[in-house]
C-alpha cells in the first residue's frame, strides 16, 4: 500500500505575490505533491490554511501517514485546536516533515519545546548543502553535497533541542553555516526538519531537493498501528503488578481513580 502523504501549505504568498505565483503556479503544495506522486510508493494530496479546519480534520489526519508542513507569514492564524490535533497525531505515530519557515510553525514549536529561533537574510545567495550522514535513508541517491544557486540564508544558533541526527549542514555565500536537516522522535512519531524552500526561488523544482522530500516521506512513515490515545496515563492497581508486591504507606488515590499524571 502506498504511503499516504498530506502536504499542508498556507497558500498565501502564491495568491498575493506575482513572483511566487510565477515560480509556483500550482502553489508550493502543488509542486511538492507532484514531486511526491512521481514515486509509485507514495500517494500525496494537499491541504491549505483556507480550508475548513485548515484541511486537517480528524478524518484527514487519520488517513495521513506523513504530514508535510510549509508555513511563513500566517503561523498565528493556525487554530490551536488544529495544532493540538496535529501534535496528538504525531505522538500517536504519524510522521511529520517541517519545511523552511515552518521552524516557527505552532506545531513545530510545540513539539520541540523551544523558541526555534535563528538568524536570517534574504539575499538570494548560494547555498551548499553537505550530507553529514552518508548512509542515512534521507540521503539515499544524493551526492556528498549539492548547491542551490539562490536561497534565503538561515544561520546559527538554531534554538531547537539537540536532534537525534544531523543529516545536512548548509554553508552560505555570506559565510554562515546552518544545520539544515534534523531528525527527531516525539512519542511514536518520526520528525524531519528540512531548511531550504524560500517561496521566491524554485527550490522545490530542484531534483536533489525532490529526492530529499521523497526519502523523508519514506523515512518518516511508521507502519505500526496508530496509538489510540497518546496522552493516556493509566493507574496500574497493586493487584495487576507483574510481580507480587505489598502495599506500603498512605496513598492519595484509590485503584481505578483518575489521577493527575
């Protein structure tokens, strides 16, 4: 069965800026969906900010194996209810790929538990991405490095937790460096952050970038059944302990009672 991918996008720059519309006539989400659907093992569709519930209903997320997220100017417009829904899906086992300015997206900041801040410059400078983990599934089929002629600079320090792995390291013409490909595990969900993707440049038409996205979708996919409730914290009665134990001392809750954990 094909991996079901949903590509979420604000879909605002494409509607408001002629340059972006010329680079991505079908939207950034459209370009990514087309690239992903070029692989027989993936079935990709899109969702946007303007749709009811931002296109991310309970039903849609239940049918999504991996969610891609591109956001920039409307992070604050994303409903907190949808953010909670997305995070619960990740904790339950849905894969997640955050792209470019999604480092400031509500779900990313929630899942990272940090400010996720960085330095930046929009000058259309050259970016060279170095593969730092040659045998990683996300780097399969890539050379040791590749270049994007025009990109927005992101620079360190990057206010995120230490990742499981750093997959890419970027160098920019201005001299800055940035950890451009990071993996995380949150609950049962696999998360990948990939830096390139400024809206005025044809980054998502680049074959190496498309290869990264395809690899990331397959890496983030968790074939195990989704957890029904990742937030449950059940009380285990003394009588159900794996080894015989004797209850000692006073306690606040009786067996079967709701607690605060």
